């Protein structure tokens, strides 16, 4: 399992610093501009934990260690 890495990018919606998991989510969901996990979960009207479960079930993606 990968470890979390903080990136030199900010969320396009809320301005928080992005990490490697946020970048993977944004890329998988084909976002034009990367967003954080919280903003993505809010857009789909679900909790971050539920979004993580959904990503694991549909795409086989698991969050990085440390999240």
C-alpha cells in the first residue's frame, strides 16, 4: 500500500492542499481540475468513508496509508 504524499497543488473548490489520494480520485473520476476527497464526496452526497468503500468496490482502489 502506498504512503500518503502531499502535493504542491490545492483543491480547485475549497483551496486545501491535495495529497496523492486526492489526485488519484480526481484522475479516476476524470475531473478536469483536481479536487480533494471532501469536495468529491460532497458532490456525490456521501461521506468520505462511503466514497472510499465505493472506490474500493468498483475500482479496486484503496486510500494511501496514513489517511
